[in-house]
């Protein structure tokens, strides 16, 4: 397992990345909200149809496909899980945007060293795959044009909590250090977050129960996955503010 795969498994609180496609097979949207991203782009970026977009850690392509459909822009999606990329390609065909979308299997850490000169780069993996938040922004800036845009899906730690997540004030300091401007931010409504977590957990629990019947000797593994996922949901609902950030680079 590569270092990125290990971090991916950790970020999804699974012990093996091989389990993830099965456990998440009922979910298409795995991170950023396509609707929120489309809304911010249309509000802040002129001529979005001309954008050249890179969607890093694109999952099953929900953001990429919806962007191409809504805006008519060219999108390239990269994800390390082959099964996710297959779903993304199928969805692009279903939504009739296969001519606008390209999906490849790849490691995000390697992709940022290769992919350059994009107008917009989206990174929806809320983990340390690319390093600390400051390191992540610095790395992502290398993939965009001097005045290009970044969209990052992450969370603000609430003031006074013991969470390891950065507060909004700390994120603003990072933006200053890394030379980017915060153009827009979309915080997820707490009730919507709770409803989404409940729905997704029900699907994951169903698949976990199926796996336990097939592999009873690994019951502890699947129970542990569901438990850790619930702990992550509880943290998002109680200690964090899930947020999607639209940033612009400066030359």
C-alpha cells in the first residue's frame, strides 16, 4: 500500500483501502458538494465555461461530472481507487459529458508534480495527503496559473474546542502566508450535515452487515469501521464547521 493509500484509508477510517469501494458503493457524492461549488464558481469567476479544471482525489466524479454538465467546462479527475474512476466514467456517459471529462487512476501526490497550468484545481480530500493545510495550499498553487483558483473542502475547528482542526482565524493566517485570497466560503448547514451523515451511515452499515455475513472472522474490522465513521460524523456535527473554500492565487 502506497503512502497515499495509507493516508486515504486513515482519512476514511478504514484499515484497508480495498474495503472502501464495497462499503461506499451506494454513495456517489463522497466529499464536496457539487451544488455549492457550482454556485461559488458562477458567483465569483467570469466565463466559467472556459475553465480548465483539475479535480484531485475526485472520488466517483460527482463534482467533475456536475461541473461539466452545469458549466460546460473541461474537467480532469484523478483518484487512486480504480473502481471509483470506473464509476466516474460511467456517470460522465450517463450525463452526456464524456467529451468534457477525463478520468484517470493516479496518486494525488504524484499528480501535483505533473499537472500544471490549470485555471481551477479542486481538492476535496479532507486529510493530510498533501501535508499540512499550509503545505497543501503551497503544493496546489503549483498546479494553477498565477491568478488561478483553488477550491478546498475542509473544516473549521470551533473556538474553544480541543479539536486538532484549524479555526477560521488560523486558516486566514495561512491564506496570508501562502499568498492566496479567500473569495468565498460555504459552510454546511448543521441540520443538513446531520441528515447527510445519517443517510450515508445507513448505507455503510448495510454494506458492513453484508461483509460480516461473508467474513464473520473479520466482524471486528467492519464494526470498527462503522464505529469510527460514526465518531467522525459526531465530530463534524459537534466540534467542526464543514466548509468549502474558494481561493485565488496571486502572481
